[in-house]
C-alpha cells in the first residue's frame, strides 16, 4: 500500500475520531446536566465510532494515533520516514476534526481550552491508558486476529474513559487537537506536555511487555499479518 494512501487514511480517520470525541462531548454537555451521564454519552459515542472507523479504514491504515505508529516503528514494522508521515497526518487530521466539531455546534473554529488537567494521578492514568491501548493493538493485530481489533480497541477506549482518572486520552494527536475546543472534552495547552510524556512512556512499556510476552512464539513461515498502518510483515 502506497504511503500517500495510508497517510490519507490516517488523516481522515483521525479527523473523524476527534470530531466524534469533541462533538459528542459538546452534545452531551448541552443535553445532559449530570457529569456522569455526559461521560457515558461521550465514551459510548467514541467507542462506537472507533469500531466503525477501524472496520472501514483498516484495510488501508487505521492507527489514528502517533503512539501506535511509534510502537510500530520501535518494532521495526514501519520506517522512520513512514512513521513521521503517518504521525504528521494524524496530528493534522486531529486538528481538522476539532475545528469541524466546533463549527458544527456553532462555535468559533478554534476556542482554546481553559480546562486544566493537572496532577500526578492524571499523568499516571495516561501511562496506564496508553500502555493498555498499545498492548491491546499489538496483541490483536500482530497475533493475526486482525478481525477483532476494531471491537477490542473500541471496547477498551469506552471502558478506559471510566477506569482512568484522565478519561484515557491515550493519543497525542487527540490530546493536541482537544486544546482547540474549550468544551467538555477540552484540555488546556499548559496541561498537554505531561500528557504527551505519559503517553510515550506507556507506549515504551507496552512494547517491552509485548516483546516479553510474545518472544517465545515460533515464527510461521510465509505468514504475514497486516499492521495498523496497513503494511504486511512476516511474523
């Protein structure tokens, strides 16, 4: 699969993902007064959208997340050039998605978030959330169960909204994009740095754990498994 097609798929998928996260957050905030119900509506919409996007775009490229692309790079499944191109389009797509969500709800295209998300507990939560997400992606995709990745990822994110105190951003492109909306799903730019660091740390631990868990698996000659970014590599 050509790199430009994979990059386009990542752009479209990440844009829709962020539009879903931000848009459903705005809708929940406007239509429900209870914070728990708002989070339920936001998490359900995000999880369902992830399933649909991965099923639709998975045959081309469906990481929608720079830390998933980073994990692929660390495992040697994509080159540095490919990883940079895919991550760049994911970040750009996320920004477009946030702006679109704002405009769809009659807000200014960019409304910088003032919602500070600070504290060691939130940083820890992002490490945990990112670790779990990357391990689930690698475990389902690289073990040859590609048909299960959409449900696994969508279900995990919907659940992680609830069991992590940070509500599981677990995605640098989504985190950066959410600074552009001063709404339910937003995050103040000043809070982003620690979230990104935590996501990278969680990803590194997940890659180490994956290698430890799967290093003993015998290779299957001639068998190839599609990666989240659309390439095929013998396992």
